[in-house]
């Protein structure tokens, strides 16, 4: 899964993304780097019978990336060859193809 979460009252996507990046991996979006990739849905990874809808963005970050709130560990994977790691369906079906392109 990627850093992310639900928007709080009054937040737009960019503000929510900046907050989630800071909370979850300790970094922030670099100025002017936010690029909208699309809105996608898939079954939720940890909530059976629930669908997640995600607005996906590509962004460059500043700061040291480290696990924060709700994050037990970080792993870097090759989008072309992710290996044996278990991936959420949103990641497998939408994020990785976008990262490869």
C-alpha cells in the first residue's frame, strides 16, 4: 500500500496528500511536483466487502522517508518485477502499471 487516507473536512486532495505523507512517512511534497494520474477503485485490502476509491498522484518528496503513524515497515519494490510481496489489489492493478509507464 502507499501513503494515503481520507480527506478531512475542508481539505482538498493536495492538502490531504501533504498531511498523509507527513504523518505516515515523514516527508512532504516538493513544491510544484504534484501530478494527478487518475481516480481508480478496487476492493479494499483489509476491509472485506468494501471498495476503496483512490485519487492517485505522482509526487516528488522532500525530507527523510521513515515509517511514521500507522506504518510498521517500508519496502521499496521494482514496479516491473515486484517479487513475492503480497500487494493490495489497487497497487497491483493500478499503481504499478502507472509506475511502469
